[in-house]
C-alpha cells in the first residue's frame, strides 16, 4: 500500500472515530423510544441494502448502486443524526464482514459512512430541519442530502486516486462520477417518502421496497442480457476468425499446389534443355562418327561439356536449396567459419569470374583490409553468383564492377552491372525461390530461379545479408553483400 494512501486511510479512520465520539452523546432517547419500531425496520433495510446492491451498466462496466442511503439518510429526520450514523456504520461493518473484506477496507468504509452521514445531518439541522417532514423542511433535507453525497463521493474519489497513483483532481473528474451522483440523488429522493410512510404506518413501509426490487431485478436482467450478448458476439467473432483461418489454409494449399505445378514445369523444362542437347551431341557422334571432321567433333564435345556443366550447376542449386530447408545445412556453413580478409575473397571471386567470362571486363576495386569471420566457400559462391548474373544481363562492352569497402562495422562487397535494372516493386521478390525476371531483355542462359535465393541464404548463414540498391550513377543494379567485421577492427 502506498504511503500516502496509508496516511489518508488512517486520517479518515481517526476523523470518523472523533465524529462518532461527538455524535453518540447527542442521541435523543425519548425520540428513539417513540419510533423504535421504525428505527428497527429502517435498520433492517439499511443492512439488507448493503448486502444486496443494484448493479448498473456504464461504458460496459458494472457499477454497484446501494439503496441503503434511502433509509440511512431517512433516519436523520426520523430519529436524529446520532441514530442514523450508528445504524449506517453498523450496516457497513456487517456487510463488509459478510463479504470478508480486509480490515483496512472495513475500517475505512465504516469511517466513510460516519463522516458522510454526519455531514448531511449537520447541514440538515443547521438549516432548521427537525423530526417532522414538512414543506418548509424540504430545502434543508435537500441540502443535507447534497452534503451527504458530496462528502461520500469526495472520500471515495480520493482513496481511489491514491490507490491507482493518479492525481486527486483527475480522480475527482472520472467519467463515472456523474452516474454515481445521479443515482445517489435518485435514491436519496425517496428518503422523505420513506419517513412519511413510516409515520403513517409501518406496515406500508415494505411496499416502498417493491419499486427498488423491480429496479434490482431489471438491472440484473439487463446485465445478464448484456453478458449473453457479449458471449454471443465473442462466439461469432471466434467463428469468424476460425472461418477466416480455414479460408487462409485453403488459399495457402491452393497456392502451394500452384507453386508445385509451376516448380515441376520450370525444373522439368530447364533440366530437359541441357539433357536434350547432350543426347543430341552423342547421337550425332554415334550416327555420323565417320563423317564428322576433327574440328566438328571438338565443337560437339565442347557443346556437350558445356551443357553437362550447366546441368550439373542446376542440380547443385536444387541440392543446396534443399540443404537450407534443414537446420544442419546452415549449421555446417556456420561451423566452417574462419578469420580472413574479405578483400582476398573479392579478388578470388573476380579472378574466377574472369576465367568464366573471357569476353567481359570485370573491374575490381578494394580499399584496405576487411577482416571478417566467414566460410570462404559461401562468400565466394555469393559473389560468383552475383557476377554471373551481372555478366548475363549487362550490355556487350559494358564492364561489371566488383568492390569491397568498409561501412561502419560492416564489410560491404558490391557487384554492379549496367543492365536494365530491377523495378522497385520486384526487389524483394527476386530473392524468392524459383523466381526469374526477364529484366526487359532476353536471357542469355536458362536457370531454375534459385541463384539469388541461394545467395541470400548463404549471406545470412554468415550473419550478413544480401541487398539490392540503386548504383551511384543510376544505371543498372547494385547488389551488396554485408558482412560483420571482426569486433576489434570494426571501429578502425
């Protein structure tokens, strides 16, 4: 419990005890004896009202409306403030004990009842109110009721504010205060009626409870209806979500079937092409072996070797993709890391690309050492893949640029081409499996659309990433392989 709240509850308890000590000696025993039956009946209604409250809905929250104030405040003009305070305090103690509230709440609620009802009685008597309910006494009765409500709500608002840790003024301006004041005023308005009825005949007094009982039953029914409605809406929402999830599962299954069909068609076509060439080459050599010149034989053999290498490359891509679907495939690449200079890997990848593409100029640019901890094979394969793509799509005579630089704590190995570029909307899709873009021109070689997917997976297996950005001169496309530098050199 916060310290301020503890002090506040203690102050209210002490104030309530002092007020009780001052009020009790003022009991009018003659008046109490005269209306003893009415006091007993009012006390029974007060205790019963504390145990059974009317529940109201406000902003989807349930508020308890105690009807005790009708009879508690009615005891003031009936038997005096002292009797009203004692009965109200007793009812609060009985109700809180029945609900097994902790001692702190029990003491505070009892003191709150004493202070609020004593304030109402003080104002009522100060304005000339007495034991008789007359037209002249109505202003005093209304003013006393107002004082009772204000003090009661003030005590409650402050304790709520201190308990929730919000400013007291903010607690006084809470949104349900108007509802509580309005409902309290409605219940208090029955107090003079109850007193007049009790003075006429005690047998008529229970009839006054019937409207309150009807309100209680109506409020209970409304809350039950709201609860049932909320449960029905929740069930409907669950059903809607379940239906949406089922539809999403069906959509994904249909998409998976479509992708599988596209995959089979793509792979079958791409694998069939080099196989057809290889079979054709061997068929020609077998059928025309005596009529093929040595030069033609060399050309056919070279063609067969080229297509065999192409077929081998596509099969390796498919196998490598399958490895990425398994955890041990990535783990093996991480286990193969060693400390080395990424600049050496740039030069190695460039030299291998020059050997594969004799007719393409590959410009290599590096700027100092780039110490990293990676699997050499993975990084060289990524750069080789990017260089092959750049050579494939760059116009004839245009160089392909390969560079290695330091950017903060990362080594950035970049490959640039002067081709048609990649649209902004396609720059994430190109890293998906089995995705191929024409890039506004015929492709120079086939493929199964796995190169960039494999390259990015290899990059991420080394705690890096592969990005596609616009080149500085705005022509073509630039792929960047980002790798973390060794910590001891990242800031140098």
